[in-house]
């Protein structure tokens, strides 16, 4: 099992995939509120990372878990069937989120990675072996009431294993992905106790329905618009005919006005302004 705190900066070895990943997240934003969100969003995520299934569920104290999103890509969708088995009692003995719960409570969202052979026998046999699942990476958050929500991303036996750069990329995308899921569930009226990042409540958000960038000076707005599209600093610099250093200066000024520190928080603000 691996456990990783979610990141704000992409390691060098993930940079070649970061543009694709940003485009995938932008596409997921466009699926928010769609009746086929589970299937459509997973297809878009596959542009950045091969995945066969995904599911989103919450574990409560004192009652069975609830699943809110499920979907598959290029394999049969058995996510609901697998969850119903999990809900009938396996969840009571599931310790795969214990370490994540400790870290998420104290330090925000975390990413966990489990291979099928590390999962206890009954859990593994009825879910992973039966459905030919190789491994699971989960973005885990915990809210103030102690309810744990997991965004679970699965790979099939026919797919390769997650490598280190992919797990690093997932740690970078975890926050905007959780924000997308949370917005979708709120917009569709589903109960979803998503934990927020510790600094989320202090971010300076615009009035509902207004653009988060509308109040920024022109150059700061232009830089942020391109960052939201997944552009690199070099790409923004070339497009605006300025240096990369100047791009970062405008970025820093804009982030200070918005009350944020990292690009992922810009994504989260942009996603929140759609709700």
C-alpha cells in the first residue's frame, strides 16, 4: 500500500503528461450535472490515465456506505454490483482506508494505492478477482463529521500497473477532481459530505454566477485563463509575447487577489463558480 499527500506542484517526470491531464479535468468540469457523468467523466480521464472503472462512495459511522458515482470504460460496468457486495458487510472489515483517514483528518486529502494481492481474501475474491481488477488508487477526504469519501480509480488485469509518475500525477489532480465530483453531486441533489481543503474557506470567492477572473486586471486575467486551459508557462509566455518570468509575476499577483497559492486552487475556484 502507498499513501501520498496531494500535491500542488508537478514533479519533472510528470510534466510531459500534465497538459493532457489538465485537459481531462477541464472536460470533467463540462460533464458536471450530466446524467451520464460517471461514464462520460471516466472516458475523459482516460485521455490522461488508463482506467477501467471508477466509483465514488462515502463511509459513515453507524450506517452502511453510500455510492454516488460509478462508471466503466471499455469493460462491462459492474461497479454497482461490486459495491452492493461491499455494502452487505465487507465494508465493516475494510481497513484499507484507515491510514488515509488519519492523514486526511490532520492534513487534507490524500491518495492511496492498493494492489489486488494486498487486499484481504474475501474482499479481494468477490470484487477484485471476480471483476479482474488489478489495483485501486483512491483520492480520500474526510469531513468535519468524520465521514470518509473515496474517489476510487481502478485498473483491469489487462492494463499495466500504475507507475510512479502516474501516481504523482494523480496526487496533483486529486484536488480538482474532488472539486468536480463534489460540484456534480451538489448540483444533482445527492448527499455528499465532501471534506474541503483547510484553506478552502478562506479563499476569496466571487459572487455566485460571476466569473472568478472578471475583477482581475487584463494581463493577470489572460494568464489565469490560459493556466485554466492547461497551458504551460512557456506556452502562455509565447502566446502573450512576454517572458516566462513575467507570466509567473502576473500569476502570483492574480493568486494573491484571489486568496489562493496554487494552480489546483485556481481550478477549484473556477469549478465552484459554475455551481
